[in-house]
């Protein structure tokens, strides 16, 4: 059962907030001023702290500052309670590292939602994720499940895109972080001879376009819609604030991105040194895992040309290899669609 420390010099607000939390199943702790709140926080290590800004002796800013200096309390989620007249001062608190704020007077559901979201966020940051794209996807899925993405979809536009429409183009300045609510997207680069090479594939729940924002560079590839998609567009400035104002999220996110870069480097090594059979086999497993994870379908819905671009080979060479795999009963082809029936065997080809 999670514990919540409520720090407020107004006894009515303090007791009412504690009662709401207890009715919702939380253990509530209370403090009538900032100094008392510091003592309780250091002793009890609550799971989350809700603190008024304007208090005598030690205000909310002072409480947050002192708690962040202590290794035992610096990572406890911290929510400010503020009167409407103090909203202009909120920037100071958020820049100091507060996780959220609630404006008084507040509705019960507003309080409980804020607490739930911050507790889920803390749980996410404590998780260890596998390296690479799958780790980023799982991290973002957990962020989505926590309710943070729902907050974004309520705040920002979800834009419909149609098949073959560009999301962004190589060399252009990044303007948005993109989140795929529904659909499939491919990232690709065009060689000087006009040939395309697929750099990555994206589907429901994936974020696209974070690297150029974090690195402050133009896009080094293009992204195009493979099937009709609904995509949330988060302005780069807002994404940067989200990352830079929360060092814990930034650290976790950048670590996962680093692992994803390593995974892409390994894929390039595979393209350079593996046999065509192994390259095609790995591509089929990658695409099958990426687009069919969590669904009973085993059909690969993208074109032979796109698969060839992902492998880095000619379409004719891909088709010959697919024919071999079919005769070896590693895949099936029905109505022109590839079905990965033996992903484990494809993953472990000897040659």
C-alpha cells in the first residue's frame, strides 16, 4: 500500500486531502508545516509527497530543495498544492524539479489521478529494460500505460496520415516528436545512386524522431507511411522541456536510445558480413516480431520491395531466397503474403 505525505498549514485542506487518499486505499501521513514535513519524509520515506507552496517557517520551495539534497528522498515524486493566485510562481517549482502541481480548490478525481500517474512513473523508472528497440518500445508502452501518454493525447493533436505520405524528410529540421497511435511507418535513406535502404520500421506505440531533437540535428533519414496511421505530434520544444526538466526520465530515455544505436550497428554488421540467407531470415524475424507482436497473425503485410530494402539486396535475390525458405518449410506464402511459420528456425540458421 503506497504512502502519501501531505504537507499543508491549513488544517481543513490537510485533513480533507488525507481523508480522500485514505478512502482510495493509500496510507496518509500529514505535517502542518515544512519543517515537520522534512522530519517525517526523512523518517518514513513516503512513496509520494504533496506539499503546499505558501507556508510559514519553511515554504514548499524550501521543502523541495532540502529533500532533493538528501539521497534518501531526492527521488520521491513531489506534487505542489497551489492557489490560483500563485500559478505565476509555478515555473520556479517545476524548474526546481517538482513532478506536478494541483491548483486549489481541486476535485477528488484530479488529486487521485495525479498521485496515480506519478506513482506509476516512479515504478517505470525503477524497471530495468532490455537493450535496443524492444527496450525502448517496452519503456514507452509502460509510459503509455501509466497515463502520461493519455495526458499528451488530450493536449496535442492526433493527425491522420495516409499510405505513402511523408512524415518527415532527410535533411529537414525536426519539428515534432511523433507517437504512432495506430499504423505502420518505415524510416529510410536514399543512396546517391537512387536506391533506398530501410533504416527502421515502426508500428503502434512507437516514438519516432527523438534522436535529431536530442542531438539538435536535421533528420538523417526520411519516414513514410506504410499503411494509414494516426500519429500524435508533440512539438520539439515541449519534448525538450519534458526531457530536460526531469533528469530521471532523461537518463532512462537516453540510456535506452544508446542501446538502440548499438542494436542498429549490429544490424549493419549483419548486413555487411552475413550470408544473404541469414540476412533475409533475420529480416523476416525482425519484421514479424515488430509488426505482429501480441497478435495471432503471422502474415507479413509489407511489400517484397520493402523487405529487400530492409535486407539491403535486390528484390530478385530476395524472391529467390524466399522460394528456398518456402521449399524448406521455414515460411509459407498464401495469397501472396509471407507467413513466418518457423521463427525460431529462421533465427538459428547455420548458413
